């Protein structure tokens, strides 16, 4: 079942944003369109069109050419998400599981899906957004991307096993992303516990939020952000597929990722992370290299990364012996020697 792209994620006072999205769609073909023609097609005034263009540039961060006698033109057209196109790319088993929903604008797909989950939303609900105003990553870090530059979506998965039976889940999700991208010809590496890298720079991140009982059942919201094109100003080194020489369509990519996620989560539900340990290690960054493990409190630990155990915990060889670090307020970096 697919819900249409809509303004359902917009708050009630967001009519300017709704107008901006409507005008942006009118400019999606990359051609010049007069303000009069756009106004006529949308049933609004030319002033509202001008205001919408202003929002597109100053809020969405997209450049719009304005030429007297020709009108407006989007400097860099992009592919809109289309849930019907995504569904066409799903394998049969994945199509039977995923319910696809799309909004133009929301604060955070994880936040909204968590709200829907608590209200009884079905297993397999996927919520994608063209733009997040308050996207976030692990450790509360901000995750923002220019509209149309990537994939930002969350999915709901309900496990019969409890929270205590889900260690290593974020690493398994990373394996799914690697499967999807390598099948499309993109060489990526996994950085413990939940990042994907290209040439050492962050391509994608994973945010997992759990609720339920220790022994079951458990509800999991899995959020993913992936840079397809230049995401705009970011406060850390990032990569994107286009710049790395892999200009993939967003709908094709989302379908591939959802297919891989379906397979991995189904297996994880039966076997846990142990089924993916070798595959994760084969694609892991920093294994065998000097690393520094930092914490929100306390002194960092330095040593040689030795992979992960069957629960997805990081193994680091230190002068005091092999130490184990679990996902939490922990950050891993390559140590410069």
C-alpha cells in the first residue's frame, strides 16, 4: 500500500512551505517557466510565486535562475521521490512487507514514525521525507541535507524477541546498506557502529531507537540518512555518491536499500548479529589499524581495532589486553601515528 506524496508532514502554519514545494515541482524539469504560467497552473498570484522562489533559495538552499522575459529555472534539477516508482523496484517479499509513505517536509522521520508506532502503526511502515527540519543522528548530532540531495527515511520493525535480544542491530543494518550499494557498483566501508564511508568520509548514517521490554516484544524505529548528491554545508567531512562517480537515482536506490533491509532484518530476527559478523568485518574500516575510542566521560582508549564479537561489540587490542566496547556514548576514530 502506498500513500501519495503530500503535505501531510507540514505543520498547520506552513502554507509558505507548501507553496514553495508546489513551485519547486513546477520547476523540476530544469526549464524556464514564467511566473505567470506557474501562477496560472497553481491557481495563485505571481506574488506568491515570487515568495515561493525566495523560500526555495533561502530555506531550501537551492539556486533558482531568474531571467527577465524567460522566468524562473532551477539551477540543479533533481529526482523527486516517487513511492510508486520505489514499489516497482521492490522484490516480492519486500513489497509484501513494506508500507510506503512520503511527506514533503517534517521535523524528523524517526520522531514521526515513533509517534505513529506508539499509536499502533503497522510493522513494515516506511516514512520518507523530501526534507527534514530537525533531522538527527547518533549522540544527538544534527543531520541536515539540502532538499533533493539524499535519502532520509525511517522504518518500523516489530520484533518478537525483546530489546535484550537485539545487540548488533545497527551493524546488521549497515550490512544491508553495503549489500545494496555494492550491488549498484559503489565501494563502501563500515565504520563501527553505524556509519558508511567512501574514501574515509561519511556517506550515510544510521539511527536506531528501541522501545519495549527486555524479553519482548520490541518495537524498533530505524532511521537512515544517505547522501546522493552534495548535501550542502555540513559540520563534518562527508561524501556523496555523485561526487564519488556514482550518480544513482534516488528511487532506484531506495528500492535497493529496502530490498536489502528486508532480507537482513528477516535473518536478524531469526539468528541475531552472529549471522552477519563475518560479512560486517569484511567491509569494516580500521580493522588492524591504530584507533582511538572516545567517551562522553573519561579518558580515551587507544589500541588496534580487531573487529567485533557476535553481539556487535567493538574489540580493541590495548597494552592491557583485548578490550570490548559496546554501542553507547562511544566514538571511534583512526589514530594518527
